């Protein structure tokens, strides 16, 4: 049963999605919010960039923020404030290390009090820097984004609590042969997903993203070998309506 307006999510990739592995995390939500900002300015024409009102960040790693400075510059003087929404540890990293008038000018604006139609509820996950997943919801529907994380029950607790959950977007970064690197950098491999999947709410599709390009071909084979129809590799641009 669905009530209210659909949640429109576009997984964006640079160069029309032709870069392999869906690596630079960017999920455009209802055209006006973006979960992470890996490739907004590469993927969207200027007119579409101008419709973006808020950037919601999972963490401050470069692959999630790389287009943010250019977006802030493109929208400067646009008349509408661009909100940057993230838990305090993420915002303070951005202030200290990016928008510090050395790497990039600090021309962000303060978050406005506008209430978005979509709500973004962060929950802590487990990565090498402070990092958060999000429950993104609208009346009658929600989806969960893991952000960058190693396996953690915090993710599945958030997913089980989410009401009317339609999909989980889960990171997978390395192939199983790279498990040691994945553990050290706190990411998932396909085998870790197989071990964690029984904790996920049943029957909800799980879209996998954030594959490192050198691991992509193996990840594809390893996910296929799991024979789990819920798992879908998100390799290029795609639009969803939930
Ligand atoms: Zn990261
Ligand atoms: Zn990342």
C-alpha cells in the first residue's frame, strides 16, 4: 500500500554513468536533495544543479564530496541557500579541511529552516572516519543508505526500524580476495554481504554500490555466484521510484 508522492531517486554517475563501478557516491532525491556529492557537477547540467537545494553527507571522504566545492561555486548567488546537512563531525571536517579559505573559499551558507518534504535520519555506522547511513523517508515509504561502512548491526537495526522500507542501498567496495584491505579500510566484500544478509529485513531489494574499479569484475562474479536474487549491482546511472 502506498500513500503520498513517490520517492524519486536517481543514482548518478559521471559522464552519463559510463565510469565503471558507480564509484563516486551521488544519489539525487526528488531532484532537490543529494545524498553525497561525488559527481553532481559532472553528472548534471547547470540547470539541474540549480534545482539542488541540499546536500546530505554520509561522511567527509573525498569520493563523497569531490563535486561539492564546484557545486557551491556554481550555485553561489543563485538566490537560494544550499544547505549542507550532516552530523557535526562531518561538518567540522569539511570546515577544517575543505572550506577553509585555503583549499576552497568558505562560501557555504547556513542551513535554512525550510522543512524538506523528504526526511533524512542519520544513524552511525562503522568506517575509518565518523560516518553515517541514512533512513530517507516520505509518507508511506522509506529507503536506507548504508554510506561507507564495514559490517555492523547498527545498519540492520536502522533498516528493521524503518517503516515501509522499499530498498536498501548497500556499499560493497572490494572483492573477496581483497578482504584484508576491506577490513583495514572498513568496507564490505561480497562474502561479508552474504554473512550479513540474514539480518536484513526479508524481501527488501538490496542495491550494491561503491565498487572500487579494480575489484569490479570480481565483485560482479562473486555477487552472481551467491545466487541471491535480492542483491542487485548498481553499475551505472539508474532511476528509481519508490
Ligand atoms: Zn569512505
Ligand atoms: Zn567512499
